[in-house]
C-alpha cells in the first residue's frame, strides 16, 4: 500500500516561498483535495535535491504497460529505469516483448545482447550471462526475453518469467531494488506473460481517446489479475494544444481513468534524437523538460507518491515599458 | 553605341535628379575625374563640348537652358585614364569620348552611394565595436569562472584526458540539480501561483481526483471487464478436459508464429536451468559430454582397427621356435591375448 506523506519532519523545509499561504486542506487530507472548488495555492513537497527513500518491499516489480502501441512504454521504461539507476538503486529491466524487441535499441545496447531468456531456459547459458550491464551506469542491467525468431512455449511463458524474477531475487550479488518489465502492446499472450510476476503497474497513455479506451481496458485486466497499485503516466502532452482546447488536459485524462498520476511528460522532439543515438533522454546535459519529467516520475515511483498538481499553460502576461529594465 | 550612351546619360540624369530635384550643371570650370588604373596611360582628353546634365521634371524651360548653355564658352576638361596609347587622331578621340562617357555613367552612382552611406557608417562602427566588447567580456567571464574551480582535482585529470569521465567509469553520480522551483530561470508569481519557465507561463492546477471517485472507477471496471488468467493452452481440435473452467482455457491457432503449445523442454528442467547460479549450463554440458563420448567411441574404434591390421603387433602372436624363448613367447602371447580378449582371459583364469 502506498505510504502517504505530504510533510516529513526529517526533510528540509518546503521549497516555495513563504509568501504563499499555507493550505490547510493538504495537511488534513493526505492524498487528495477534498473540496475541489477552493483553489488555494499549491505547495510542492517534493524535494529533488535529496536521494529518494525506497518505499515498499524490495524488490519492487513494476510492469509498464499501456494496451495501445506507440504511446511510449519502452521510452518510459528506459528513462525511468536509468533515472532509478542514477538515484543509486540497482535496476533490472526486462524486455518482455516476445517478437519485437526494442528496449536494447533505446538503451544503445543492441550489439551486446548475446543471450536471452530463451537460452537460459534451454540451458545454453546461465541467467547472469544473459544480463547485459550498462557501462554508463553499472547498477543498471538489461534482460531480453527472446530473440525475434525464437519460440517461447506459451504454456509456461508466465511461469518462466516468475522463475526468472525469483532467480534474480536470490542471486549471489543480492536482489535488485527494482525489476521493471516492459510489456508488449495488446492484451494477448505477451501481455499475460509480462504481468504475471508484477505487483504494481505503470500505465502509460497519451491524451487521445483511442489510447484512453485501451488504457481503461488494460486497467480492468490488471485489476482482475490482482494488481491494485496502478499509477498513470500521461505522455506526449502538448500544453499549447491543451490551452487551445484541441487536446484533453491531464486532469481530464485522470477524470476519465480514475488513476493516480505518476507523471505528465511533455512532447519533446529530443525523444526521437535520443532514440537514434541510443542515449536515453534523462542523460542529456542540460536536461530537457521531458527528461526532467521522467526523473520526477521516477522519484515519485521510489517513494510511492503521486502528483498533487499539474502545470497548465497560460497566456504570458503583457509587460509594461519599464519591465524591459528588469522590473 | 550612341543609344547606349544616351541611355547611360539618361540614367545619370535620373540619379542626380533624385538627390536634389534640381537642374544640375557641371560647372564651367574644370571637372576632373581622376582614376588611376594599372596598365593605363594618362591621357588628357580635351573637349570643347559643353557638358550639361539637366534633371527631369525641372520647372525651368528647356529653351532657357539651351540659351544659357550656349552662352558658355568655357571648355570642359576631363582627365581620364584610357588603355590605349596616346593619340590625338579623330577616331581615337571619339573612342576615348565614348569610354569617357561610359566611365561617367558608372562612377557617379558609386560616389552617390558613398555619400549617402556616410551617415550610417558611424552606426555600423558603433555596432561592431559593441559586439567586439561583448565578446571580450564574455571570454573574460568564462576564463574567470574556470579559474574559480579548485585546482588539482580528479576533474582536472578528466579534463586532460588522463582519466575517463565519471559516467564512463561506472561511478553513479548522485543527482544534484537545482530545485526547479528555486531555479532563477523559473520565476514564481507570488500572487497567482504561476510559474514562468522556458519562456512560457504555467499555472499550477491541483489534482481533483478523490478517493470516492477512484472507487467508483474500480467498480465500473470490475463490472465491465471479466477476465481470468488462462492456465490451459489448447490447440484447435483438442478436447476440453473435464472439470476445467472454460474461462481459463486459451485456444492457440496452429500457425502461430512465435509460440507452440507443445513444450520442447521439460518444465522441471527449464526451472532448474533458470535457477542455476554457477557452473556450465545444462545444454552446453550435455553437448560437451555427448561430444566426449563420441570421441572416446571413435578412439576405441580406431584402436581396434589398428590392432587387427598392424603387422608389428602381429609378431607378438607368433609362436617362438626356441625352447628358451618358448616360455617367453608364451608369456608374451598370453599377455597379448589378455590385452586383446580382455575379459575372456579373466574368465579363463576364473574357470581354472
């Protein structure tokens, strides 16, 4: 169960200036605003200049799914996974797509994948030989389920993944902190295999009606399978289109799906460039807005927290003549 | 040629008229166009023609101008450089005049432009000087910031290329970027809780999802989506086993490209392979052992073949002729027979 913390006495003082008035509602109702009509100023309680504290039991097995393809599951897996590694946690990312493997491409590790889970099951190699360690961040490892042309028996696909997760927990160098499973698109056998060992899920969606309908269906299936801790990341958010009322806002999406918000990632052309380079977005210096959003989402994932407010673009206020001189 | 000259003269008049809209007359005193070119000889060309340029649209009457010009008896002397040799012949003078005309039509616009731009050159110079000053200040600031870094640290080694950067050494650097809400580039509006970031203004809108609404959504989904995890996978044509929930059966098409219902590997063996922590993986070991056995079998077969064919070994089976050597030969024969027969000799000894 997610720990609900807004204020912690161990942490540093709040970030926003003290001129902003205190919101009594957030202190009494830990997670949600009880009276939505009162628009009091939002205080951020997330502290990005400290290492996040791991909540929940180790290892945290998280499946990243969506239903609809192309919404950004693999991008989210790569960037959130590397963000977790940068925070100092040991991460194993599993590409559970049986036929179309591309997490290795996003991470730039495609030339180093020699063995997959199929070879481990067949006895061609051990599990530690199939894990590919990232040279940039040594506490991040990649495990691919299969090569494109190999067959994985569907009868025990889910069981095989459970064995793998269990073997990772009991390995000599210690259990990883996070096991992130990149789920394939659809609700077919690949989806069933990928969600088998997970105990929490991140649902990635975009603010369009087709993705939302699929996301709702997937959420229902996850709940039927016993996964209750489901959080949402809204990807490819265009604040200008939301301002022009051409796109649903993040709050509209939340209202439709009824899920806690883990992150809202703005549309960024740097995503495509980072994919081409095999260099995830979060490693860019200086960071881009989308990269910062992924980092913040990873931060909330670690602490099992959710977003309390979203940013809505507004018209810039008109400046007077003297504002040019710094007024 | 004459038409070109007239056109050039016309254009000259037009240009000059745009300046002052007044009748321009080349003064009666000397008008000198000096132009020094390489490979040219200075030739003084004198002409008795009075060169008058009249602006278009002038209010004065043309007759009056013509009258005025006719009264002037002064000569116009022009000194130009021409490429030809000095010559005062009439044909040469005509050529030189035509050249002179062409030069007049080309030169004044340049002079005109230069005179026009003389006022702007000061501003251009000021802009250039300002940009040079800014660049110098910026370079100074960069150098100063570099000097402020502590000297002799690992960062210097990385900068000099002696050491790999922290990222590539596998050292995880803790994230320590500034809080976006304290970042000077992020401006917070004190009154309306707006944030200015990357040139855009954002307002913080609170999340409005309540726990009650979340529960309502969960109930809606549980009613809409009824699903059970499949535990039995059957091919088309297979019969359904008894006492099995039909919701847990999954039908697999026969031509599914990436899956098979028949497991090629024993499930227990697969589990053992996954849990193996050290040593040679099962299949590699099995293949290695199989290869070893095959090699041994081949070697044994070769030995047998070699023993039956080799002539040198055949001598061991020969009976010795001499008595002294008879016993030795018997012993040798016995030994060889033992080697060949193996168990049979041991059986014989057992029998005896």
